[in-house]
């Protein structure tokens, strides 16, 4: 088990952990019924915090940010000598957490996506983990929630008996959700992005070799060019150039250079 603490990647504090350490923290928090906001960040997720000081505050207010993308793992190794041998890929983290939740009898709640997506996802997860308990699910409204809808969402999840909530709203909405709902729900909240679509069988995943070599972004770009071209063709070079500046000590990226949000954003 590897847990080498949090390290600054362009002002975002990323945990140098492996799957075992991440799952252990999630399960321990679930059993203790304490808050734990978790996100798996690739380049795009990191850059959302780099470019938005309020969102940087939210990201650094999460409890556990794992290096979802190989370029984020490479940054940890290059800048901080963490010697991580693998990333902690959000979809895989979700499966490993479900496996442990099934073993420990910890019910999970699925939040986000459409009713059709959630039904397909639940069926696939039950097929893979027959002992996994589902406390419930709630589809996204694909808009911001009213304060009353927020209170209803909190009550529904808490009363369901869930021990862990998986959140699939897409980046950065799911990280905002985890930040805003963390204290009210007092359980692990896992922001896992495209994992819902991958595990429901609605989106293909990149071949393992492309993932290992850091080219998953290219596979996804080819699959969804109109939606993702700006994310990858603009942000990836910007990320690389900024990392060079940090590595050469030509620019300081201060995690404290953030702005506390003055209002809630209630995605749902």
C-alpha cells in the first residue's frame, strides 16, 4: 500500500497513492460514517482548477484527489519524486471500491446520469459483484438544484442507508457536487466521471496499451471529437508547458492562491 501524501501539481494538491491505499481510505470512512470527498483527476480536471481560482479552492478542499491520468502521475513523479508505478484510474477505482463494498456489506448509492444509464449500470455491477448492495439511485436533473431540491437529495441519500455514494456528473460538476454535499452526507463521495458510461457499456474504453502510454485522451478524442476537441487539443499542451515552468522553478503555482466560493452551486 502506497500513500506518500499530497503534492502540488500546478496548484492542485494531488495524493500520491495507489489503489489499495485509496480504497482503504474510502472503506474506512464508510465504516466510520465520516465525510470523505474523493475525485480522480486527469489533465482536464487539474486544469479546471488551474484556470478557476474558486474551483481550485473546491478541489483543494476535497479529502482525496487521486492521479487518474498518466500525465498526472508523471507530474507527481517528476516534480516530487513519488515513484508511483501506476495511476489510480477512476473507473478502476470505482470497481475496486464496489468489490470491497460487496465484501464488507456496505450499500452504495448511484447519483447522476439518466434513469436508463443508472439501470444499465446497476445491472452490470450486480452481474460483476452479486453481493453488492444498492441503497438507491437518483438521476441527474441536468441543471442546478433549488435549495429545496438539495435538501430532498440529502434526505433521500441519508435515509437510503447508503454507506458510499458514487457520483457521475462529469468534470467539473461532480467535483463541485462532492465539495458542496460532503458535510451534509457524512460518507465517502466518489466523483468518477465517465466510469458510469464505461461500466454501463455505453462508451468504449481505450485499449490497455493506450492507457498505459498516456494516450487514452486520443482514443476518447476520436470517439467524441465534437465534445472533447477543446479539452484535449488546447488543454493538454497548456498543461505540459505549465508543468515545465513549475519543474524549472520559473513559475510558482500556489495552492493558497484560491478564492473561497461565496455561494453554493448545487449541481444535480
